[in-house]
C-alpha cells in the first residue's frame, strides 16, 4: 500500500511507517492511500464472524492490514490487541451500539480513558508510534493542537512511552474545567501543555507553521497526532465497520451515519470506508454555530473564518472554522486532482475561500450529495439544550452537547434518509456538566474512574500566539528532558 499527498501532482509514493512519523506531507498536503482497498460482501461476511468470535481488536487488525504492508501481520495483531483491551476501555466491546428506536442508533465512542471518541484512534497511534520508534531507535516530539478532546486523548495514550514527548497547544480559556483538568493534571515528564493566546484555529495554524519548517521539523523530529496524521483516520475507519456489522444482519442492508464534526476528521473516516464499499447510504455532517462545513455541503461555499469570527459554544470541541481534513475529501471530489486541490487550499482558502464551481465540475454538488452521500445540518445552544432534555425524557439516555448536535441534525434530515441513522457519540456528559445541568436541572454522575480528575495540580505554560515562541519552548524542553 502506497500513500500520496493531496498536493503532489506527481503522486510520489510513500510507505505507511514513513507517513506515520511525519503527519503533513513536505508540500503541505495530507496523505491518503494511492488506492482505497475494496470491501467485498465476502470480506464483510468474514469480518462479521471475526467480530462475533474474537472481538474489536481482531477486526481492527484485519482492517489495518489492508492499509499497512510494512509492518508484519503478526505485529499488527499484537499492536491492536494492546490498543483495544480492558481496562483501558471500560467495555470489552470497545464500541458498543445502542438502539434507541428502529430508525435511530448511537455508537458509543466514549469508553476509553478520557471518555472521548479520540481515545479510539489515539490508543492505536500510541502503540504504532512506540513500535516504529523502537524499531528505528529514534525519538519523536509530537506537536498537536486541541479544541478539547484530542489533547487529553493523545497525552493519556502517549504518557510514559519510551522515545516520545508530547507538546499540546490548547486555546486559553476555551475548554471546560473537566477537559483542562484531564490534560493539565498530568505530571509525566514527557507531557508538555501549552495554553496559547487564541482559539483552536490559531493553535492549529501554529502546528502547521512549525511543521512547514522542514529544517526545524527534521532536526527536532516533530510528528503529529492531530487528524492530519493518516493513522488517526485509519483507526477511525474500524468503528464504522464494527458499527455496521453490529447494526445490520446482512450485507445487503444500508445504514447512514450522522457525525458531529468541526475538523472533518471523524466523518472523513466514514467517507473513506464508503469509498471502499461499506454499504453506507448517507454521511450527515453535524456542525454547531461554527457552520463552515454546513455552508459548503448545503450551498457549495467554503469560507474559512478568522479567530474573531469563531464562536465559543457549548460544544467546544467543534469550535473550528478551518477544517483540515476537508482537503482530503476535496481531493477525492476533484477526481484526485492535486493541482486543483493545492490551488484551493494553499491559495484560495487563504484568500477567503472557494465554491463548488472551483472544483472544475459543474455537477460537483450533485455528485457530492448523490455519489458521496453527504448531507448536513447545524444547531445552536438552544437546540443542544432542548435535544439533551428530549433524548433523556424519550429514551432515558444522557448525551453530551456534541452528540446533541448530531442528534438534532439527524432528526432534522430524517425525512431525506431512507435508512437507519447511527449518531456517533462524541464524549461522556460528565465532561460538560454545566450544559447538562442547564438542560436537565442536575449534573451528570461522575464515573468512578474520573472521580478525582478535578483535584490534580495543574501543569501548563502560557504562550503567545507565535510559532517562534512555541519553537523556542520545544527546543528548551527537549534539551532539558530525557525520554
């Protein structure tokens, strides 16, 4: 399996273990498989039997093998077995599914160590990193940005691992107290928390600027855990497949997925498996007030917004106005035209945005809706609060604000969808107790494994929105710590 950059018109081939440790391509593009593997009915039958008999880790190994040919198959099986196990995850199913009614399901992605869907990808990423770095005898300094959940998931997956440091940028004051405590409460010598004076998009821009400095990146071995790293999306494809197998009884059934998303990573994994042949009907993009993606999928206009225009909302992990993974989808939507993709994201997106007309196909939006299966919707704080209350009253089930965005949008487009809709859960409600209390009049219970999260001493450094200052901090930290 070879990988290519979304901005490389020559389609230069790279191997998985090389892109695993680099994140962004040297040209600023994002890596994708040169060709998507195919999911056949026979393969689905085999996977259905495997999931029932051996569980999620065994299924994950078989999916990863489709994309990775430079790690021995036996090693892949050991890696997924370590990543997807109890008590790291609170249930042996790893991603259970709850049927709310005949047309509506929830896939539980919050059973991991930080109660967020990011854990599923990060646990695998941690194992892959440690394996490859040990094999090479190298170190990696991970630089990431988080709007809430990526950071804690990454840090909990990487803490204490050999040859790895984590530098995580957070938007100062933009996360909930629980989210901050999960990160800033860690005192591991290989974990470095940085509160940046800005919003998530500023943090993400700093990560990209540092990563674009090829000399700095090479000298200090800078890697990525954000969803710009293909391995993150690879891990996420597995739960779409496992959910499909758990919801359906035969391979001639289709289902749809509604995904709360800001950076387009979670739903991009759904796009990948749909292109592979998994019987997915619709992929429904659910946004909050930061509705840049909804603007595109509903009207064909992609207009990234400034930090000042990015709203601080009660579903903060989606407070994003420049969706990095959107480039991967547009690359596919243009027929994998790297020249057009580079023009759109390296030039036009920075000059205010682009429209579907710029993709070079007058019927592009029709293809996006029909062939790629995309629908979208958006919600507000009032919608979230009302949906949390309605779902609790109707189904006796408690959802977090991001999942409420997904549930609200799913119900809003239900008349346009002829198949059951699975809403992908984002996090446990305990991470957003203030909004839950507003909706229901009481705070969510704190699971035992998180009982003392808020008590830990905080470990975080404040820095200005300046890539050079971040570089200086990284250099000083590397020189003063051994891993």
